[in-house]
C-alpha cells in the first residue's frame, strides 16, 4: 500500500526559502513510486507553492493548516473552506495539537471543521494525540477514543478522511514515540475506525519524524504515512523522508 508523506510547514518559510526548497527538488525527483506527497504551507504562500509545483515532474497535493467552518461573513481573520476550495487546495489539517492547546480549539469546534471539510469534498487530516501527563496516567486510549468520537460525531461521509496520530509530547521535541508505542496506538485507532467509522482509512504518525527514524516508522504495523513538521522545512531532509 502506498504511503502518505505530509509536510506541515506551520508558521515558517518565506518566498526565498520556498524558492530554495523547490530548487532542490528540481534536481532531486527520483521518488519511490508508491509515495503520496502532501504539503501544507501557511495560507499566504499557498498560491505561490502551487505555482512552484507546476514545473515539477511529480505530483504534490497542497493543503491548508486550518480553516473556519462558516462559508463567509463577519469572522475577522478567518479563512473558510469555500475559499480554500476556490483557490483549489486539496486538503486541510484540522485539530493539530497547536490549534487545540495554543488556540484553545475544542472538540465541538473541531467537529464542525471536520464536517465542513469532508462535506466540501476536500481531504481532511484530522489530528489526535495524548499529552504526556495523560499517557503517564494510563489514559492514552481513552483520550484517543474521546477525540475521535467527538471530532467525528454526526458525520456520515468519510471517503476523504485521514487520521494523524500525534502524541503531543513527541511534537517538536526530537523524541519520537517508539515503534511499540506507535503500533499500539495505530492498532487501537484502526480498530475504532473499522468498527465505528469506516474501513481502511489511512492513519499517519506525527511527532519528531526525521530521516534517521523514517524507515522504522513507515515499517511499523498500521502506519500508512507520516505528518512531518520541523524536518519538512529542509528540502534535503524532506527528500530523505519521502524516500524512507
Ligand atoms: P515535528 O511536528 O515533526 O516538528 O515534531 C510534527 C507536527 O506537528 O505535525
């Protein structure tokens, strides 16, 4: 089965850094065929990245890191899913732990966003994951189940849903979850999805993915790909991850 390699650039990159990034890929484009590449730049660079990838020999899906669920109106600072459709993005990341924890996005709001993205026929990468103290208390599965139940409540169309398991303690820390921890969480999520949601939805792992650990992670049972933050900003590292 093919693997999804998704980049979340977060609040990083400038025009010249984006130029350098894609300059590298002009000369380095021999990818394993079964890789599906996704990149989520900051909103303001989406259009520029779309222009950049037009000249490449391989396909990259472009997405947004966030959205709002209303179509338009008095919502200062927000970007709607219909606007994202209008500029032809392919996917939206919803529920990243930074949105949940820094911007206080709760399950109810995230549920509306997931619903809107899926109803709009865009792909949705819905992120879930436990904090360190929740893992230490033995609550990991409870947290994952709760986030899945609440986030997917009342939704009936799941064709474009991708789940990303991102333990909060592994994000941006350099310490990835172990193969055993990843397999255990992914197997739990897969069983929950197969029973309550839909069969065979892809499940990505995220949290300190880098060239050094990519092959172990991609070879872990029930891992269908990765969501990469820091290491996706450096073209050479991202290239190694794609081919990992
Ligand atoms: P990281 O971030 O790869 O820098 O740990 C992952 C993520 O936040 O999706």
